[in-house]
């Protein structure tokens, strides 16, 4: 290996990362995450009643999770699997980075406003919902990965609703309905997120049968 | 080499006539029905409705008004995600599979193909919607003690489905990217679920939301659409709005593609304009609404004065010392009511001032500024009463709370009228300590009157809260009197009521 090759080594790695990101439409995904955060910020200017204030962040968190999950889909399939030695790490890195970006963007959107639950709530909900989305991407494929987060959104919205209208759904499996500091809910969300990350890193998103 | 066998020429292709166009479209629709994403999402839609809506609706008391109005408030929102997502998925199909150019050369215009796909998606979504409605209505028909199905809430829900599919489908067709399905679904859910939060008062344009069943701050209450007919005014405007939105979006979809040809695009433009005009008119009509005294929204331009007539019914009455008669829709609560105020009924039956029969009357509502609703629930007095809106089975309402509310209202009203000689004579007088002790001992004994200081209130203001202030000899007398059985109280009151009313008795003279 020449000295010039050594100097150029970071560039192919960066190019690989960029190509991976481009193939997953990650720039568009980042833009949509920013749009979700902007939407949350705009919505927080409105005066919501108790229901609205609690349920509002969850909708944008689910939107972010759906975007991250859909971005996990690959358009290449087998050729990429056969040649990509770094593919599991790229998948893992992309999902983790997008999740971190979503949490940061939504938290920043709520800064200075009344964001129900605060940072911990955003972290737990985005991580858990993204985990569900990544698992759906593995099972159903990237294009259909939104089904899990959106279906879970409905369940969670109802869980929050029962906080006013008993009987309250108190299971930690519906973690958005639990308080931000609740350990059970946080553990459930963390386990689902970890499972989603591992599954997407190892298996990747399922290839669609034909669209 | 052999000569090729001449092949007889087949029949020349015949240009499609008007008569065969419909079977062709029907075949296209059948194909779309068989290959539709909504078909696969039907179990998801059913599960979401069961988890979110059905269980809560069926936990409500078996009253048609409560369940139908709650159904309207929940069903469309529960179906929003699967329906909009399926429509967006189907709408983006050509773009997602990169076959838009391929199918552009087929015999049907692009709009016709799109409408067939949209219609198939809508048909499956309506199947889900109608199945959910049927589940609730069949179960309610088996349980309700009075009345029949309220169809307008169901019609509004069913009419909202095509609007959702049109929104999802158009978004998918216009932006066929991988992210469009979740995003348009989130936007539709947010718009539908949170749109009602902007509603304020009975003149609000936002009550056009198909989730709004009746006045915003009353919603599904037991007394609404029970004594008087369900007013379809707001429902008609909502159906007009969702239908207009549907036609408007589908028309714009036809206009937006140059492949449809000028004639078809002109037709689409007319449909779009008509649809959007209908939707705008419906919004304007909703803004002219006002709360009627019976808890429903009246829209003058759509109102039928015949709907103002009260519903005829035969009341359901208890077999108690003083019969308690309620609207038959409330018959299921009669045992709980007689159990709650049975002692008071026994205690005052036959005494001067006691009614021969007590009948439930309708609550009267009045709009206050913003979303405030004034319920004119001031107890009519004498022989009539108003039942609380919080009946057992409603979210957050318990049987114990229901019984307590009855004792605080109907029970207190009965005892107060008998002990003080009725509202008119008592208005000018101040109740004596003995009178207060008897009242307190008869209404929720031991629960409402153990207070620290003496009462200093005028008679018409007596309530459970004010009785809390009894103390000293009056409180001790009340405890003694409360310990007596209802029959013994009745016997004592029959003997001493005149003296008690005249203020000639002291607490020490109570048994």
C-alpha cells in the first residue's frame, strides 16, 4: 500500500457511507424529521386542552419513527448483501443516527414551550416506536415498515385517553401512556428498540416481492 | 418447404360501445377489489376499533343515543390510519412500481383507472366501517330497553370514509415516494383527531368535523336525543362536507393529469368545483348553528320544525311508596334509583307536601361563552326531577357516585319540601336547627352533615354541602334520628310534622 493510498483511505469509507445513505433516501428522511420537528413546534404554539397537550407529541414521534423505519428499506437486495461487508454496521449506524437525530430535533422543537413529558418522554417514545418500525421493516419490508408505528400510535393514543377515562391501561407494553420516569415503560421501549436495531443490522429490511 | 396453411382471418376488433363499457369498468373494479391493500388491512382496522372504540362503547349503558353518538366520535378516528394508509398505498402504486408510462397507453384514461382503484379501496374500507357499525348496533338492539337505532351518526361515519380514501389516494398519486404513505396518514390523523379542539361554542365552524356528535361540550349525554328527537341538522352538514371534500379531491385528481384529455379534465374541473363549493357551504352552515334547549345543534337552513316535538313514551315506574317514573330509556337505572332514595321515599310517603308520584323531566341546556354549557338542572321541585348526566357505565361514573348524586338531589329535594313545607313557604323562612337535623339525618345520614359549626343559611339554599356545617345539639339529634328505621321516621314525622314545620321543636325533642 502506498502512502497516497493510506492518505485516501478515509475517503472511500466516507463515500461508502454516503452511497448507503443515498440508497436509503436518508437525506430526504432527515428533511422529513426536521419537518416533523417544525410541525411539532408550530403545533405547540396552539392552546391545546389536556388531551391534546398529552397526545400531540406522540403523533410527531410516531411520524419520525415511521420515516426512520421506511428509510431502512434497500432497493438493491442480494447484490448489496453479497458485496457489502460493512452493511450490518451501516444499517445499524443509519438507524441509530436517525433515531438520535429525531430525538434531538423533537426535543429542540419543544424547548421553551410546554412539551408534555419532556426529553425523557420523547426519548422513550421515539426509541420504542422506532424499534417497532425496524422490526416491521425486517418482517414486512421497508415500504410497509410504517404499519407498526402507526398502528401502535392508535393504541397509545387510546392509552393516554384512558388516563382520564378509567379503567386506565397501565401495562408497560403501552409505554407512551406511562409517566416519563416509569421504569417499566422505559425498559419495554428499550428492549423493543434494541431488538429492532439488532434485527435490522443483522437481517436488514425484507426485500419487497414486487412493490 | 411446405406452404403455409392460410389462416382464416378472425373478427376485426370492434370499437367499444357504450353498452360494453360498463362491463369493462366492472371487470376493472373486480380486479382492483381482488388486489387491494385495504383488504389486507381489514383485520387491522377491526382490531383497532375493537381495542379503542368497541370496548368503551359497549361499556356504556345500553341507550341508543349514548352508543350511537359515541360511535360517531370514535369510529372514523379509529379507521383513519388503516384507511388513509391503504388509499395512499394504492394511489402511489403506479409511481412506486415505475409503471406510469407503461399503463399510460392502455385503453382507459388515467382518471378512470384511478377512480376504479379508489372505488375498490373505498369499498373495502366501507365494509370495515359498516361491520363495526353493525357490531355495535346489533349488540345495542339486544340490550336497549327503549328506542331504535340512530342512523345519522352511522351515516356521518360512513360518509367520512370516502373522504379519507380520497385524501390518501390523491396524496399517493401526486407524491408516489416511499415516505408519502406514513406522512399523509399522520397528517390525516392529526387533522381529524385534533380538528375538533378548535371548536368553541355552538357557532363554531369546526363542528363540521365528522367526529363531532352534537354540541361540543355536551356530546353523548343520556338526556340528549331521549326526550326529543335526534336532530339531523349538523349530521346533514357533515355529510355534505365530507361528500364535497371527496368530489373536490377526486375532481382535482382528474384535472391534474394531462393524460386525461381536455374533455375529461373539463368534467373533472366541474366536479371539483361543485365538490369544493358543497364543502364550503357545509362549513358556512355549521357556523350558523345554535344550541337548542335539548342539547343538540340546530342549523336554521337545514332544520325541520317537526323535529322539535317531544318524543311520546310510556314512562317506566317503580313500585315504591312514592312511584318514581323515568323515561323508558332509563329503565335500566330504576332499581339503582329506588335503592338510593328508597328510605327517603318510605319516610315521606303520604305526608303533607309529599308528591304522589315523581317523574323524570328533560334537562334544559343553554350555551355560555366559549364552550361553556349551562345546564338548567335546578331541581324543578315537587313531583319532577332531572337525572344526572353521569349514569353508571359512562367513563368515570360509578354506581356509588350515581347513588350519592341521587341522594344529594332527589333525596334532598323530597325531604326538604316535606320538612320545610315546600319551596314557596320556606323561601322567606330560616330553617330551625331541628328542621336541619331531620333533613341531614334523612339524606345520606352520616355522610353529609358532620361539620364543625352551625348552619346559617336560608332554606332554598340548603344543599348537602351546607348541611356539612351542622354541629352541637343539632348534630347529635341528627345522629339519633338517622339511626331510626325509615318506618319509624315516617311515624314520628306523621305525628310531629306540623310542629316541626312551625319551628316549635328543638333538636332535643327529636327521637
